[in-house]
């Protein structure tokens, strides 16, 4: 996080706010609700309190304006700049301006008012932009279903105003770091010749043509997918990727999630109702067999017949010796299976049924 | 990769200039008179921007850098003026 240079902050922790005018894009009650929720994010993480006033002076004034609105920071029409805010102080200090040329929403369509208001409030309270892509104070707008303070934002606001008065201190998600030796994964899959690793709200992407790991939100590619995916696999012959969470799954082709999803895993794949979620999945390109790992067992599915093979589930430990009883994620590359469990990874030869090399989970990131 | 037309290059150059002026306090009136140095203020600001966003620090407006610059964003600068 970054604190605004000069460390401007409010001396009084009980602040007032007023909404000067309303956007026609949303009902008034929705605007009120979005701004109230934005304040709650920051008040839950600090000793700050916020009270709405209907008229007269207020510390933080919200307005919807467009073009040149006489503060030396003109807006630029649709897209581009969405909003700006002034650092704590008297007069215009703390005030927040939204660009009325944007279309303001209360859902995942661009641009979610709650999301933008929460970010701008960070500036009104004395925070500058963060370089942590998972932080609310990151400068670019990324579509997200989960609008919350990351641990980085909480650290920032608490550096300015101290801890929350709540007996249980709030915590927020920590953005994964490719070279963190404790990094684990929710799911891993190949996608059109690349490999994508999934963790919480994020993906990490490696591409043979770029040396750097790309870290971004899953929602950048697939806005309708939830965070915390549990398994994913590619059927390259059909150019499909399946994503699993709980007993539901989604199918995507490239960036498009296909119509009619999510579907349940029982009717589509034939799992019994006792299976509540899938830990990991991988499809063997040569045979068209997909392996699903569930607790200490695995199932085999035939992608051509679109049915589960008879005689399953079987014990993982029996047919994949050495990889343990539980799999977090698995993918196939160059004829090998790569199994992930915690911070460990195993390069496994499915022909000889032996581990070729034990690796660290983040071995793909050139750390 | 498709070749970039000169029109697009000009637009990209303007985008980079405007972005750095808006968010990285690049002064657009001081660069032309000064003696050419190995590293211009624009290159330095570009490097600063690339470092902030975790991009490869090249000092050049490569495709990844332009992509980030084209994303909708908050109007508050990333560095103090």
C-alpha cells in the first residue's frame, strides 16, 4: 500500500458525508446502498465511523459530474477515467467525483458503483494507489464479484488510523506471489498450449513466449466464474475447458463460458450424490480418458463415450504410487502428469506409473 | 502479431504521453529544449509506471504496457505531483 505523500489524514475519526446529486443510471436507494456499503468496508477495518447528512457541511461530498467540472481534473467521456477523489482536508478535501458519462451499475456490468466508491473512499481517507493487483486501491478497474478489502488495504488504513475497535481484527485476502515458497493451488490446467494456475480470485499464467508470470483476476477472462475453483481440465480436441466448484461445473471455449452453465456433475458425468466436490481433474489427450480425483479415490471418464468407465472409483495410492492420498491439482504436459499437493509437485509418468521428479509447487515460474 | 499502422502508432504515442502526464507527473513542456540525454523523462516515467504495475521494465511502450494504459481506471495519479 501507499499512503498519500505528506501523510494527510482526518484528525477526527467520526466523519460525515453527503450525496450532492444522484446518477439517473440507478434508483436513489441503490446509490445510497452502494455508498453505505463502501463506507462499511473501511469502517469495519478501522476506528472510523461515517454518518450521512442530508444537507449542509459534510467532510466527504459525493457528486456525479461530467467533462470539465471546474476542479482542474476534467473527465473524458465514457471509459478512461471513471472517478477521482481528493485527499483529506477542508473544502474540496475528501470529496469524490464520479464521471456521469459512465454507466453506473449495481452488478458485474461496467461500472459497479460500490466498487468505484470503495476505491475512491480509500483516497478520501488518505491512501494512494497500491501496486498490489488484489488490493482495492489498485488503480485499474477489474470486474469482480467479491468487492472487499485485501490485507494490503487493511494494512494501509490501519497504518493511518490504527486498528479496528472490534475485538476480532478483520483480515483480508493476500494476493498470491509466484515466487512465494508456500504457494499452493486450487486448480491447474492447460489452455490452448499455455498453463494456467488458479488460486482464490486469481490466475497465474505461463506462456512459452513470455518469461514473466502473468497474475490477474479470473474474472478478467471469465467474469461469470466464481473464485475458489476446485478443479479444471482441458479437452483440447473439443477446445473446451471445464471448471469445477462444489457439485457444479462450467464449460468455456477460450474466453467464452458456454450457454446453459453451470450444470451439475451428477447428470453430466455420472458421479454419485455422495461426491460433493472434485479435488482435481486431468484429461489424457491420447486416450480421451479423464481422471477425476476425489479425496483418496479417483474416477475415470471417457470423453468419447461421455460416460464414466466401469470399475471406478479406485484408490489413488494404488494406481498413482508416491503422490499421496490427496491431490490439489493436476495437469498433463509432454506426456507427464504433474500432481500438486500443498507446496509439493510430482512429475509422474503415467506409462511406467512412477514419479520421475519431485518438484516445488511453483517450479514453473522461473523463480 | 499484426503490423501496427502509423495512425495507431501515433495514437499510442499520444496515449503514452497523456497517461504519463496524468498519472506520473510527466511535464510535456520541458523535454524539447533540453539536450538529449541517454534517458529521457518519458523513458524514466515509463519505467516507473512499468515497475508499479509489475510489468517488464523496458522503458518502451510495448504491447503489455499499452494494454495496461488502455484499461479504465481511477483518475488519481499513481505518484505525487
